[in-house]
C-alpha cells in the first residue's frame, strides 16, 4: 500500500469510528488536528509527512480519558490498525511513540516529544484545545462528564503527577487554570506559537466576562 492509501484508509477508519462522539473528541477535532499538523509540517522539512499525518489521525484513537485511565490502549490500537494495513514497522513504531507521549499529564508534569513529527502533532492538538474551539470543547467535555460549569469554592490545582491529573473531577472553569491557559507556553514550533497568541487572548477575554456574569457584576 502506498503512503497516500495508508493515509486515506486511516482517515476513513477514524472518521467512521468518531462520527458520533459527543465529548469534543470527535472526527472534526481529529480532522482539524490533521489539517493543522499538515500545515505545520510544510514549515518543517525534516518532518516525515507520513508519520505526521498518521500520528495526527490516530492520536485520539483510544484516549485514556475514555478507557479507565489506561494509557496503553491508544498505542496498542494504533499499532493493531497499522499492522492490519501492513505498514512498515518503523512507521508503526514512530506513530505508537507519538500516541504514547502526546497527552497533557498535569501542570507539574513535563511532556517532551521524542520526535519532530510528535512535536507537530502535539502542537496541533494543543491549538485545538485553546481559543473559541477550546472553550467549546472544554464545556462539551465537562457536560459529557457531568461536571459543574464553575464553583468558586473549588480552587484550581497544580497536578504533579499523571495519576492525580487523571483523578480530577473539578468544575470545567478550573480546567482553564489547570491546563488550557498554560498550553501557549508549551508549544514547540514558532508557527503554532504565533497562532496561539490570539487564541489565548480570546480565552482570557472569555474568562473575564464569564466570571463577571457569574457574580452579576455586569448587572449592578
Ligand atoms: P490531551 O491529549 O492534551 O488531553 P485531547 O485531544 O485528548 O488532548 O483533548 C483534550 C481536551 O479535552 C481538552 O482540551 C478539553 O477540551 C477536554 N478536557 C480534558 N479534560 C478536561 C476537563 N477536566 N475539563 C474540561 N475539559 C477537559
Ligand atoms: Ni486530541
């Protein structure tokens, strides 16, 4: 199978699997991450486009958030899929590593990517977690998990381990302070950092207005 077929077969597989997902981890999220990773790859000649595209398409194939916190289901599902297409072992291995490393694991936990393709996919995934879409996705996820929007009596936490980050059930507004507002500083590529500026500013504006309305300050 040539590279083009590997990518289109994988896109079809993932589209089918995620079409009816309602937690913000849907096909359209994957499609955006795929497009953005591809755009970032154009500025990064040392990145292998096949690995970047397969990594983007498969990055959420079986996210630990929906599999009892099991971090190995995603890498395993990606390997099984690419083996079924008889992809080269080096490609399977590279994509598996991206999926193992990509997730945010808590504010106090470093998440370095060991390949340049992984950096592009992680940047694309993180750009989709901020800005207007990031706001929408956070509340879609919170709704899916039955979390309150906000509770001023629950302070945001700095999670020092992936285990404590996974156990978190705080209100959705806390997620901005525990993750989303910090993603801008954790991007690898200058192109993604540029895009993040405006998206970050939008989130800050959103939070200011949200908290004003929450306290009724705009009504007084
Ligand atoms: P990551 O691998 O960094 O977790 P994902 O593509 O899996 O990235 O998407 C993570 C997105 O899921 C977040 O950006 C957010 O929209 C949502 N999410 C995850 N945890 C929470 C949470 N505790 N509250 C609200 N949204 C969350
Ligand atoms: Ni994702």
